[in-house]
C-alpha cells in the first residue's frame, strides 16, 4: 500500500465509487460478500488498492495545504514543479493560533515584532504525490489557499 487505507467513514461516503471499482474488476455484489466472508485478506487487498486510487486522484488535484499549530502556520502552495512554503511564527506565548482569539490577535498584529515570516521552496522528490501525502500525514489539511494567497500578496 502506497498511502493509507481510507477510514470506514470515508469508504461509506465513497460506497458507489467502490461498487464501480469492484465492477471494473468484474466482482459482483454476491462475489464481494463471498470474498469478505471467506477470503478477508483478498477483501483487505481490494480496499487497499481502492484507497490508493482515491488518494492518487485527490493528491493529483491538491494545490494548497495548511498546517497550523499554536504558534506556527505552515502554508504550502503545491505547484507543478515545487512545493512553496510560507511559514509564520508567533513569538507571543499568550497567543494560540488555533483559537479564534489567537487568530484575531494575529490578524491585528501580523506586522508586529512578535511575528516572524519565512519563505522557502523545494523541488519534489521522485514521487510528487507521496511528498504531498507526507505533509498530510504530518498534520496538514487540504485548503483552497486563501490564507496562502493573502500572505503571498502582502509579502511580495
């Protein structure tokens, strides 16, 4: 398995897509029930293959990721050739960016001496989607990039 297995909830939400996936492998509903009951390792394998296909599709479309913790924001723009990073560090120990109050403080004080910025870019390794997936595994979430774009305009 290249990525990670979809959760039970994710699989339920993709129920129809999974049925279509099984159909492409000429597996009927009755055969699937039989596989689950009598060959659970084969069923697990099919779920893993389907999960990887879903992840491949999602990761291929991802353009922005955000990883926000109490005192830092890592905002990524995933272009065709590289990953661009905008990093924000808040050096006020009383501010927690994950709260409404903390983020409101940041919006008012983004130019203060308590806020540090860093930009960087990095070429992808051999597998662009795997690089993106690793960021998600580390806590990044897929976004539309509004925060990154706002900062990018301010910084440039």
